[in-house]
């Protein structure tokens, strides 16, 4: 796995964690921000042929 792929997958995992935390604490604004970031990361992964398998996908 190259550095780009590893970094992208790490960012996706971190964003999923942050999204879960925001939802659990009831921070709707932060949850929206994290969801938008996660959507962008998934789009970037798809554009570069990186397969992402996550519980939140």
C-alpha cells in the first residue's frame, strides 16, 4: 500500500471516529461538518481507485 492510500484510509477512519463522537454528543453542526468531510474523502478515494470498506459507508 502506498503512502497516499494509507494516509487517505487513516483520514477516513479518523473522520468516522470524529463523526461518531459528534453524533453521540448531540453536536449537529460538527456532525454535519464531519459528514461532509467523510463524503469528500470517499469521493477522493473513488477518484483514485482506493477501495474503502467501512461500517459508515
